[in-house]
C-alpha cells in the first residue's frame, strides 16, 4: 500500500540527526513526505493523538527506542506498548544498545583509522557512554562535531555488517528498494 507520508518517531536529538541524514533519504524514495519527530520529551497525549491522526489519514509510521537496560527486544517493546497503547508491534524498532552504535557501525576501517579509533568489527554493544569514550581527542569538547564527521563518511553497507539491529531494520525496510 502506498502511503502519503512517513512519520519516524525517535527519542532524542542524536537520533533525529541520524535519521534525517542517513535514513530519511531512503524513505524519500517511497514517500513524498517524511517527518522525523522526537517523541521522548513530548507529553504522551500529544504523541497518542498524532499516531491516531497518522493512522486515520492512511499514513505510515515507525517508532524507535533504544533497548537501554532491557534484556530482550520483546521486553522493551512490551514496556513501550504499556506506556503508549496505540503502538503496533510491527511498527516498533529497538536500537541495540543505543543510536550511537548505529553511528559507529557506518564507519569503515579506513575511516576509523583516519579518526584515530581502533578497529571495531561489531558495534552492537556500544552504549552512549562507550561512544563518548571513543571520541578522538580533537572532538572531546564537542560530541556533535564528531557526529557530523561520522555523517560525512557514513557507509550503510558497512553499518549492515557491523550492527545486528541496524541490519535487521535496514533489510526489513529497504531490502527491495
């Protein structure tokens, strides 16, 4: 079914930056209008009302959250559905461990080396705190500068190889694109 709009619900600013630069262009191929919307700081009523409107209008949405301290994806999804009952299970994607792991996944070995970072074969266990420990010295004062540098060199094919939750999401949504 062809939808008019895609709404991508993300937790925070870094997530929004990632989706706008890396994944929105992929969604733009299938949707004439794509919105990336931060949900974590918004009142639940506003979020629920917006999702109701999206569904009523025949538009599409995806909902993203970090796994954080939950042991399994299923547990995190269940918790989200308790908080936001309207969420449909197949529209929820859990990032393992944090969006920063998806950022790091897109850096190939040459780029990592040029940034002064040891090679990372699997970024699945990178948390926000581990990410900031990896910052090269020249970026220690500004994590956003480092993130912007990553976005310049991001390679989706590399990310698919280095992060299982990114691979799952990407293949599920863009495999036939």
